[in-house]
C-alpha cells in the first residue's frame, strides 16, 4: 500500500466515524433538563419555571391528591392529566422568549381556577 492510499483510507475512515457521530447526535432528542413539579389542591409547587429559548424541558408531574392536569397551549404543550400514583411526563422545547401561563387542565375542585403558574422563556 502506498502512503497516498493509506492517507486516503485514513481520511475516509475518519469521515465515516465522524458521520456516524453526527447521525447519532441527530437521532437523539436534545438533552432535556428535568423539572419536578408537584401539584396538590390547589397549587403547583413550581409557580415559575425559567427556561432558555431553545432549551428542552422534561416536566415530571406528580399529584399528591386528586387528578390534576397541566397545559400551556402558547408553548405548544397540550393537556396531560396525572393523579396520585400516576405521574405524567411532558417534554417540550421552549420557543420565543416571553412569559407563558400554564394551568391545571383538569377540574379538581373549588380552587381549580387558581392553579396557575408561569413559564418564563429567556433569550439565549
Ligand atoms: Cu388541579
């Protein structure tokens, strides 16, 4: 094998390895930061969740009592419900900077309307 050929092969090999690495990075979802949120009648323990634009959050929703819900339409988070012993997970990537209200999306009693909080998306 000539030196030229060896160099070419090394380059090709490096290219293939590099490509595989890139493909693997694309196949996996962006690294998500986990935020634990606990709900009970009638509040979420996290009133304010801060996130950077473009950052992906994985919300772990746990209820201490009734069936509650979580929804933040303006950020594209559709309604999910969770109850005691049956937590739920929601993953979303924050878009434009701003303040977005989230709320309990499952009627849980007298104070249901007060179960709100905000997600603040800050610029990168
Ligand atoms: Cu509720």
